[in-house]
């Protein structure tokens, strides 16, 4: 049901939420970066990542005149998308303030990752238990997560705060675990629209909520401020490993090499 026509963002994949996550600010929902055509960056500055045995592409986004009208700041957003031989996917974002007027700017950010799951009612998320979260379904009120893992029985839209660098999504039926590792992104958003909201979205199948889950590496609670010339970096790595893995147990790289 996804709509592949600009200027609408394409439903699914990993939309980039910048310079605003959700409606936490004056811009359109999730900002404008996910609605733009990016260019291939033919001359990126060196990325401090080991790219041997990996395929990667460098993309760049700069503001258009229209972007400057709604968010009057000059920036360079560089994104390296890297695919490893074991199937792990890494996204590294580098955002630089290139304002010439000496003004800093502030933004929030998320990798709005959609995961394919067999049955949402059979899925559990580990690594976020006992943490505080803001509940978008209750006016962003703050609560503390109870229980030893997150499971799903109804609509969920939560921003978990001060989260660990590693989160696991255990899919019992597929005997598969997704491992999210992140750096520079202290928050994690968990979202599933459930049945009523799914039916209300034109680009989302009525029953597709059963087979998807968004767990998003994010920086929302404490917006990032960059002075001119300063750069921020946020990284996310995704791996799919056999279901014996849970968040505190094994190094996913070892599991991948042993599988």
C-alpha cells in the first residue's frame, strides 16, 4: 500500500527523521529529510569506520530554497549505508552546521526502522525493561516500563529514554532475533499502530500491523545543538541472528560467524 509519489515519504524501510522527530516542534511530521531526493556523495570526508569486506554508498542532502523557508539553516547531511558480508546493515549519519551567519541550530532525529515480524502478538523486545518512557498516546506523559520484556497487545507509541546501546527484537515464530546496536542515539522509539490506526492510514494495509514493528534509534528528549562548523554523528547497526540470542547474552557477531 506504500505510495511512491513525491512529496510523500515512502511507508516502510528506514525513513530518516530530520530535523524533527514526530510533531515535537514546528515542522511537518518527522521533518523533511525523508521526503527529499538525496544525491550520491562523490567526495565524502573520511568516515572513521572499517569498510573492508563491506559494500557501501555515501549519500548527501543539502537544503533546497524551499527547505530554507521552513527551516532557515544551512547544513550538510552525509549518510553512509553499509552492508556487511553477514547481512548486517549499518547507517552512519553525519550532520554539519554550515550556517554562515554564525547561528547554531537544534534538531531531533530518528532512524524510523520498520521490521518485518511473523506475528506482533508473539514478538518481544528486550533491553528496554525498567526504563522511563514518554507515552505519545498519553500526551507524552512519563512512565516507567514494568516487566522483564516488552510484548504487544494493543497500539504502542513510546519514546524510551537513556537506552542501552543494544536492543533485541525476538521473533519466536521465525526463530529469528533482530539486534539493533546504536551510537550517539540515546533514545529508542517503539511503535505499532494496531488495528484502528492501520485502517485509517491510506498507505498501510488494514492487517499489516500484525507483521511489522518499528523500533527506532533516536535522539528526541534532549535535542542536539550544533554551532557553525560543528558535526554530529549517529550510527545504527542491524543484524539478524538465530533466536537463541537475547539482548544481554551474546555478541551478535559471534552468533553470525557461528551460524
